C-alpha cells in the first residue's frame, strides 16, 4: 500500500510553528516511506479566509523547500485540492447520506435553536446541543417546510446508543459513548457550504489518504469522523495525533511566548535549514543524541514510531543556537548575500549595492559570522562602521566593579598601549596581555579596561571582537574615537 498523507491547513492566518511542524512530520513520513505528500487547502470558512494566508502557506513551504506531490498549483489525479472548488462533491455525498437514512434535513431557524439553547441552560445548567427536532419529520412536514421556502441544513444522524472507538498510533484506543458525541452536527449548511467534518472526511477518503497526522486538538473530532466513515461505509485511515507544541512554561505555544509565525522568524533572519531541523525535533527524535539533520537526512530516517507521546517544547534559545550553528556553516559569499538586505534595509549600503559595497560586506563576514544568532544581528554588530553615534552616557563605559575614575584611566592608558602597539605591529595576544596588566595595576577586572575601549570604538557594548572592529574601522578612525571618548570623560 502506498503511503499518502496530507497537510490540510485552513488559510485563516499565517503559518505558525505548530502548523509547520505538522507539515514537516507529514512530509518526512511520506518521503521516508516512499509515499506521497499532498497539500489540501481547507478554505470552507470563507469569513476567516484570506488571500494573504494562502500566499503565506505557499511561500512558507517554498522557503522551507517542502514540495508537495499533489495539491494546488501542481495539481494531481484527485483534484481540485482546494475545498472551495469541491462544493458539488460535498453536496452530492451529503445528499447520499440523507437518501441512506444516515443524515436528515433540518429546517430549524436560528431563533428556535437559540430558544432550545436557553431552555437547556435553564433546566440542566448546561447546553446539551441540538434537540434532534427534525430527525423524524414526515414527508408531508418536510414538503410543507420546503413550500415555505426554508432552506434546510443537513445533519448527521448520530446514534444515541452504543459507543465509537478509534485507534490512534500514539494514544491507543480512544472510545467515546455515542450519546456524548455532539448531537447530530451539521454536515452541509443551508447555503451549500460543507462543515469541516464533512469536507475533511470526504476528501481524505477520495484522495486516498492512508495516514492522518494532525494536531492533538482534533482528537475530540475523532469519534465523529469515525461515525461519518461508517455512515458512508468507508474504511477510516490510520490516525496519529501529534503531541502539542508548548512554550517552556508548559502552556500551548502562542504569541505570549514570542513570535510564532514563520514569516516573523524569516524576517528576523532565521535560516530555513535551522527552522526545519529544530522544528522537526519538537516532539520527534531519532535517538538520544543526534541533533543535526538536513532535509535529505530526515527524508530518509523519519519514523512515525519515533514521534513522542509527551508534548514537545519549543525553546526559542535552542532555535537561536541551531541558527547560529547553521550560520557558521554557511559559506561567506552566501552569507554576505543573505545579510545584504538587512544592511540595505537600514540604509547602511545602497539598494543597488556597488562592487565596492559588495566587497565591504564580504570583508565583514568572517568577524560577524561568529557572533550572529540571526541574520539581522548584522545590523547592531556592524552599525559602528556605517554610522558614528558616540555613546554619551558615562555609565555605559563603566564596567561592573569599576568606576568613572578607573574608567578614564583605563581609557587613557589603554589607548596608549593599544595604539602604540598596533603601530609597532605587535601581536594581538601581546597587546591583550598588556591590557590585562593594566587592569591589574588599576585593581579592576579585565572588562574594566576592555569595555570602555570597546564602547569608545564601536559606540556599543554589543560588538565584534575588539581587534576585528579595529581592523575594519581603520587605525586612524580608531584613534579619533578613543581620543573623543577621553575628552568626553574629562569634560563631563
Ligand atoms: N483544516 C484543519 C486545520 O486547519 C485540518 C485538520 C486535519 O488535519 O484534519 O488544522
Ligand atoms: Zn431542526
């Protein structure tokens, strides 16, 4: 049997970490089993639908390098793959269920349904759901309602007795009493729009989906879906509901934790390789030590059995670490091209960068590469080269455990040592030793000397290694900035 899985998002928002993880698990499972990965757009909720979300779905998968074998744009034998283009199919199948007695027309007005709801709340202190008012209408009653021009919905006839079980690869058997399944949910709305349950089940069946890997929040829909498969007389697929993605605090990952949309991560300068690698590790592992996986690795080694039962934790720091690792693995030319838009964005280099600017950016790479967590870090790390905004807050120069007086001395004597040694062409290690000796003489920590020098030269406490900064800035400009800092300290 050929494995066929799908990612079936609703384009009602930007692709987020949880969704993308579902896509990746499905994709890698399909590839590792020699099967097919299908993309299906579940856009039946027209109110929440947006073109932007749909475009974001395509852009995100493209950026990650995830190609779908069948789906929108590329087509396939079971298309269309966009649910709003399949309404005829849903109507046909819903009507078939009515003919078979598995579903029925309901003519209740919103007002009546609301009245039922209020009455139930008043008498049982809880809403029990639809009261099955139209479950057994006679043909005459129906004809009468039709004659009044009322457009009915179609509801599934959920058995009131017995129970329904579905098997989940990770969770085992999940059983629900039929009387606890939502009473007769709507399958087709009066305007001909299908509900999620109907469209989802029909499409999974018609598209030959063999395994369903989706978020755990869909478990409550499981019994209802099984009842639908039974009503149609179809074999349900194999289910594997994925563990939740949580923040470090044990709560479901959400905006409260930080960015969750892939678009945001991309804008900040995360690399697709890092996102793909790290996100796949949220709730999945090959063994207890392997951390680095390329897309090609995962296309081979992903196994459903290795999906964790416990929720996965999305750790922003860990992602930063992965991203830093991937940045350091990227070759300099490519990295230069990747950081260029960030430098252009803030006006450090021109939009149509000149050959000279290209060379300049490339010359920055060996130093910034070691310090970047995300591509956008290039801006704070190199801004001292492109704009000169001296720090005028003394406190920024003063390291922990030092004071203004020592800081001024560190600046004066440190500059002396630094500039004369550099002019003499002394080795960096030797210069460093001399600066360390200065800190000892002043009775302060090493940083008490290095911090003011660094702030004077780079106008910031976040910066490249000191000697890299000086090399990039040039000795003349370095001397000028050090002198300026000393005067500032003396005059204020
Ligand atoms: N459209 C649903 C979603 O947005 C699909 C759920 C499923 O995979 O069945 O998650
Ligand atoms: Zn009704």
